[in-house]
C-alpha cells in the first residue's frame, strides 16, 4: 500500500516530516540499538509510510542545497554557546582552547613503579627515526648502569640509520626485481614506490640491523645535519631508487635475466652508499671508546668493533625478544606478518603475536617492576598534547567546544583509516592503584627535553587501550603459549596494512 502511494506523482514531499523520521531512524539505529529490525529495514518502512520513493529522497538529500545551508545556519546561531566557541577558537589552535584543565591536573608525573636508571631524554629532531631512538634507549640503560655513566650517554642512532637506509635500498630493489612483471599501477607496486626508503621501521627491523652491524657509542659516530634533518637525504635516495626501478622493469621486460639485473644492482647500491657517506659520514669499522663515569672516573677501551661493543659492552639479548600486538580486526592468539615489510634481505621476518590489550599491559607491568624498559608502538597524534607531554583520551573537550562525540572503536579506527602506528617510544614506569591496576604510564619520548617532565610523557591507561598497538618484551617474560606461536605459520597481512605503518610514515 505504501509502495503504491510512493509512485503517485501528486504526492507532496513533506521535508519536516521526512527529517523528523530520518532523525528517529538514526536514533533507532545508533543509540537505541533495537533488535527488532535493522536500520536499513527501519528506514525502508519509514519511507513507505511517508509515501516517498528513492528518487524523491535523492532529489532532496543527495545534493547540498540552499535550504540545507539555511537550516544549518539557523541551528548554529540558535545556540549561544556556538558563538562563544567561535570567538574562542577562530584565532587560535583549537586544541589550545580545548585543553581539559581538570584532566590535565589529574595527569601527574608521579609513579609508584619506575625503572632506575632511565637515561636523559633524547631528540630525533626533524627525522622519522623514533624506532631507532626507542631501540637504542632500551639498549643503553644496561651500559649506563654497568659503567656508572651519566644519564646523557647515548648509542649512535645515526650509525644504525646509515645501514638501515642502505639495507632498505637493497630491499626495495629486490622487491622491484620480484615485481617487475606486475602492472605499474598494481597497488603493492605503487605502495612500495611511494616511500622506498623512509626513516621509519619496526622492532624486528631494528633487530636485523643491530645483529648484522652491531652498535657504537654516539661519540664514535655523531649526528650530522642530514641525520637530524633527513628530508633532503631521503628525497635524493628516493629519486634514485625510483629511477633504478624503471631500469629494472625495462631490463626484465626486455628479456634480461634476473641474475644479470642483480649484478647491475651492485652499481646502483654503490651510488646509494656514496650518497649516504657524503651526508652521514662513513661508519667506523673499529674505534676506541673513551668516556668518564658520572663521578669523573676515566673509562677507556681500545680496539673495539661495533659487533664487539654490542657483545661485550651492551650485552642486550636483542635476538631473544618478541613483538606482541593488539589488533582487534584479527583473531587473537595467532601469528602475523606483513607482506614485503623488512629491511635486511635474508634477515629475520617481521612477526607479531596478536593478543588482548590487557595482556600487553599485564606483561609490561611485570617487566617494569623487574626494572627493565619496554619498547612500544602507538598512534601518538591522537589526543596528545606536546607542551604538557600528555596522551589522554580526555585531555581535549571536543564535546564542550564543538558539541561532537567520538564513537569509533579501536577496530573501526583501523578498518577505516582513522588510526595506525605512527611512533615508537619506551615505557619506563607505571602508576598502579591499590588493586594493582594501571592508572597512567611513564613514557620516554625522543622529542627532546622541552615537553613533559624533561622529555618524559604521561599516558593515561585509557589511551593505552585505544592507541597502543605493540609492545616488545624478552621471550623469557612472555607466557609459553604466546612464544610457541612463533613456531606457527603466520597470517600474511597486505603490504599496506596499518600494522606495518610504523615502517613507512607518510
């Protein structure tokens, strides 16, 4: 009956009635969550009762009309608070105006579990080397403690940066050889071409570089302009790699053997090595380590190699670690990897064990209580305030300023491109309530000492639940049922999956 009425051309379109019914439908679908019928069925039944067909609704609601703009404007000015918000926000960064002072006061830099030593906050400057800084910040603590060094001691991030760039160049060229017969518009090919040798990386990539090349103190290979400001170096290497990709595809398309192309690749990599050396300096193969402890006592060890420094001085079992992730899109208690993600050809594959967020927290707390730091990956840009050094889902009051609420779940944010891993840092403490539940976490960032508590940030536990995706622990600190998953065949996520995004920050 209703469907027949909707086909009659003389039926008048009642906009107010339709709008009210649509609003009721949205309330039913998104707030009431009625099990009686789906939102689509409810809307269909509503339109049938109104005598409206799809074309009538489309004609009115598909375009943005002047009537709609008038209605929006009236609705805006009807609420005096909107004018106050406009006056407050229009001349400022909205987040500066929206800081929730009450919540900011609660985010105290007080922790009842904190490792010692922590080390002074480091500074990656204008580069995407957070994962290398977080990794070396974990490794350096044993050296600081063993030799009684000052908190300012650092391992050279630039040393690992040099070899990571070189290895990534080789990794990219090998991928271009492997994908040479794929269409140039193939999604994976285009994804790899978009950022062939970015600054970012994953923990297993850190393990690969450290195990192959060792580490050196920062005094043996200090920062340069291009390590601290990597944009131009990255551009130069990227341009050359894309040029090499065209040569590889043409050669293989012309029938040149893969073996011959790999021989030609050596010349390409020699050019990349030259670029890196000019910008960063040539990494040392041997060096002497001379320093003083925090009491001024001289320490001198001669004829070291990077591998010897790793084995005899650092002594961190970097190869006996495990990445745990919280990815609610995919089944838990399972092993995952990301297609074509890596840096060292022939190195360890990138592997993650997926588990609940509460498991990540529980294990991280145990490690912090033992006095060790925890490397982790997160989406740092979400609800974070740099001047305060705070990551808290309640730090900004969007509801008060804009009268909006956010309803996406962690799973939905990943699925719809709203969140992904963007930054790596280190947990050095946690504040627990009387029942042992976490309230807030102490975070060592690598953005210098000007924010937070001399570069150390605060993370609310709610923020951990929503925006922390990965923690790295020693296998000895992880239950056997999870470490045993490393023996299983991993599910392969696509190259462009958000679980690989930390290695390719755009």
